[in-house]
C-alpha cells in the first residue's frame, strides 16, 4: 500500500461552469448575501449615512422639512449628521495617511509588504470560499458514484454495437464517434482481482491476468509472431524475453534491418527513431526495439476483449486506440520515420487505396513502410490480384520497393516532391490543394490526395540530426517552427529544475532510482515504479526532454490540446511521441492506463475557452479513468484554479495536497494520488 498524502483543506467552492472562474465572478460567489440587508451593507459600507432620509422626508411639512427649524429634534438630527460626517472624514484622513506612509517606505520593504499582502489576500479568498462552502451545506460537493461492472474496460466514443445500430458498417463501426452522451459521470473501478502492476522492467515482460480483459482461448489462438510470445502462467501472462518466440521477434527485426541496408537493429543509423506500429499484436516488436532507443507507438482498433492496445499499455509500452477506416489519425503530416504492419488486419487494397494515402501522409520523407502479410507472397489468383493492386498503388504515390523476403516487403517514401508532378496524367492521387493540406487534422474525413508536400518540415529522415541529439534542435531546425534557440533553452532549463522539484516531492515512492513500498525489500536498479507519463499540455515537450536528460526510464505521451498552440509537429520531430486531443472529449485509451498524469497550466487553457458543456469536473473524471490505482496527478496552475481543482478532486475520493511554488507566487502545485478501491466480489 502506498503512503497517502496529507489531504488538503476541503470546502472550496467551484461553479458549475468553467466560465465562472474569473476574478469578478469569484468575488460575487464569495460575497453572496444571506438577505437584502446584508447585501446593502456589503455593497454600501457607508450606507448608514443615508438610512434616515426616507423617514425624515415624511415627518415634516409639505417640503419635507420640520415646521420648526429651531426645534430640539432638528438640532439633534443635525448634530447626528455632523458626527457621522466627522467619522467619515477621520476614516478618509487615516486611509490617506496610511497610503502616504506606504509609498514612502524603501523598495525592499515595499516588496516584502506586497509579498505578505499577496499571501493574506490568497488566504482571504480561500477562507471566504470555505465560508461559502459551509453555508451551502455538506452535500454541495457530493462524491461521485462508482460505475457498474460493465464499465471496467469501457472506452467512451468507441461503442461498436451502438455504431452498428446507427447504420455504420464495413469497418466504419470501429471508428471514433463522440456524441453528447460520451461523457462518463461515474468512477471506473478496477476488476475484483486487480493487482498493482509489477515494477519496471519486470512489468514489461509479466502482467497480471486479472488486470486485462482477455480469455484463455484468445491467448492460445494468438496468431502473429508478437502475439504468440504470450504464455499463461497461473495468474500471470508472460512475455519472457528468454523464450524461443522472443528469438523469433529478434530475428524478424534483424531481417527488416538487413532489408533496409543496415546491420543488426541499428535503425538509428538509417534515421529511424519513431515507429507507428499498426495492429501491433501485444507490443513485443516495440518492446524489443525499446532497448535500442527506438520508440514504437502501437495503434489498433477498439476491442472489447483481448485488446492489443490494452495489453501493450499494461506492459508499460506506448499505445493508443487508433482507427483510420474513415477518419484521419490525430497526427500531423510527416510524423513518423517508419510504419510497420505485421499481419495487422488492414486490407490495404480496399477503398481504392485510400488507407495507403493516409499512412503516406503521416510518413516522413525517406521513411519506410514495412508490411508482412501472406498477400505479399500470393498463392492464389485473389491474393495475386490484391497484391498487384497494392504494389502498383505504392509505385503511383512515389514509393520505392527496396526489398522483399518471404512475406515481408519494405518500401521507401520519396524524398523529392518533384516525383509527384513527374507522374503520367491520371496516375495516382493528386497532391492536396492548400486548403485541404492541413498539417494537423483532428479526426477529419480521409482524403484521397497526397498531403504534407507544402510543409516546411519536408526533410528526409537521413537529413535530420540523429537521435539522441535530435531532441535538442539547432537554430536552423527551430526556425521551421518560428522559435528562437533562447526560447527552447530557457524552457529546457525551467523543466530541469521542475523535474528535480517533482523528484524531491514524490521521492522515494515513485521517482527514486530505488523505489520501494513499505514492507518490501529494496529492489535492484534500474527498477522503477513509474513507467509512463501522460502530459496533458505538453507545450514544447519540455517535461519529456527533462526526464530523458535525467535518465529516467519512462516514456511520455505528449498531448497537445486543440484549445492551445499546436506544437505537436515539433514534439514529434524531436523524436518523441504525442497526439492532438480535445480534453472536453474522452481520451482514446482504456481505463487504468497511466502511472502519472501531469497538467501544466491546462486548467487556465481550458477555462479560457469558456465552453459551458465542458466543466472541470468532467476533465478530472476522465483523468480518474485513465489513471492506474495508486497513480499520481500533478497539476500546476494559478492559485484560484488550483483551489478549485482541490475542491473537485474531493468528489473523486483522491488524496490531495496544495504546495507552494518557490519560483512563482502566482501559481501552486496540486499533488494527488488515486486510491486503490476494490469492487466487492459478488
């Protein structure tokens, strides 16, 4: 069991809409009256000066004055008015004197007073919100209910049965459709026999059977090389690297390298750092290449059981649900150095080659497409017909067939855009017009045109800086994105400091090189309880870069929100993995996916959009779905939004603590941990 953080002070009030978080509106919230009298008192602190006007108006003659101006009653009233005015003057003089005294003190003292004033102001806001929370009663922030057992592995926006009922077919039912009912307003519980994953790197080769949804029959019937590596051992699924199947994966990797023209698995020598593995099996190809500093992103369709993506993520490897049957992938053009399909189940000859056009869009110039399939070695007329179509279409989009061995074929994308204009008329799809060549589409319909040719990023993979120097871009490379080296350098230094702060805050629970749980023996290095990080607002990919420089054995899913600036092309060109996403929609992955979720100024970005249909509690509920039990959340944002977030996470039953940021008095850290809550067995 992990050591819980001390729960922060609860009782902060958050409005029902993210639009209600401006300073003026928070003031209205904190000063909401109990009655009309109180309202008058708060709005008009000197309102007592005018409280007798109404009554005096009707106590005299026609003109509103007393008939006897020298009466004792009139003198008393005038005296009372004089005293009130005198009191006001005294207050004004005191305030003026205080003001002049303040501006007369030294600069250092003034800064000190201002700093303390800011702290008092922040404390006042917090206290007022707490008072407002108490006045609203104890049920204002009611904890969310738990979802039913059917939601244990459910992914919103991928409801195949509902899509079939709506008339989608021919594979379109597997695509992503986010409607108004896609939000999940409950907390997803893990399976009854769920266990915390094993530490890295053991967890890469062994996972708990009860943590994923797969049947024993699906394990036995696994067909491809990477799937056949699975073995059932009591309550575990093993992907042992010492097994004969592992040797088969290694031999397969060596074969691809030889077909490209490089020795062994040194793909970096050929300019390859990132690979998009389509229909990845259970991630064994990517797991093998990870030790070679090759980052492989697995994508596959949503599967209710025996999911390739779910098992790959449970192993701690990069993966996400990705279907491009009818929509473009949420990656920019020219994103990956290699695309790989090992019996991935995609019929590349269907839809007149439209799917090949989409993978050409995300493939960098000079990049490789590796396809292993029985169709490449046809044994009947149907297979021959389909193979001829793929072969001819690949040639029409300026791919060069490098090599073919057994069932594996390797193509290389052209590095010269002149190839497209030199084709014969009517051969292959045309080049996209400027209006259709969107660099970073977000689930747009597939397009039958060649994209990315107009991009300034059209640079052959051999012409790019090799990994790991690739992550630190030079002045010429940064100019492609309109950035100066000083900007990226300052960002990198800030993230180095930030990562050290995170280490000191959460060590030794997850970040130390020798993490251990209470009662456990010390593990041997390089065991690590933190295997992956979801960075919800990656910006330039600074957190990813700082983690790598600190030699932490984690990979980062860099998410670039659609609500902010799009730096995803630069992140991918640095040799990282990432995706474009709208955080008002569910993320395309299974529950219990990430060990750590990080959000730097994401709340400020989201609330600035003023979308009433997207509330902070919706984002936090989605984070809870993505986070593994005992996983961590780090939120960095303004004081007001962090206080709002602290109130929201009480509905999720998280442990939370607010921490001051030394480098900024305007921001706070919210450190949270998701509890390990088990469903009661039936």
